[in-house]
């Protein structure tokens, strides 16, 4: 993948536009982290790179947002944190799923992609048995 500088999140959004999920991985200590930051939050090294993610993980938390965070937001929507199998976490929206209900904690999920305001965004949906 490409180096993080100069645009810290450029490579993330470029990958997302191809529906590929990536995450920062520190070359010094091997830690996965998210969101992208100038320095690794564990060892402060600035030597990190984006690497591909399989986009699979489990639900850490989930909630329903009823009040729009800004005008133009369609509510309600399902928001939560997913712990990815590679050892990083992402704040994300839950889409699809059985009956549109909120996924239970620890439910296996996988990345799904949504189009919003001309941008491709990662979202997550339950892995069907
Ligand atoms: Zn590090």
C-alpha cells in the first residue's frame, strides 16, 4: 500500500472507493490501529503503512441513533463498534441483517459498502450462518 503522508487518509479513501478495506499497521511494533494518525499510538513510530483487511470481525457495541448528528442525516440508523479479526476497531454503521434489527454483542459481521454523498463508506452486516 501507499505511505500515509502527505494526506493521512487519502489511501484509506482511495481503497474504499474500490471497496477495499485497509487499516494502518505499524512497521516498528506491528500494532494495528484506527483511525489513521501521524504516529503509532503504541510506540509513537511514524513508520506505518496501510494494509488490506479481510473485513471480518465481531460486534463490540451497537446502538440506534434517533437524533440526526447534523441536518440531512436520515434517522434512525444503527451505529456501533466492530472489533476486526486483525486486532483493530472501527466505528461504523450496521446495514441489512435479519429484520433490520440491532446486531447482538459478539455477533460475527463482515464489511459491506454503502454510497453516501458521492463517497463509498465501509459499513458492516451480520455474517449469515
Ligand atoms: Zn508502533
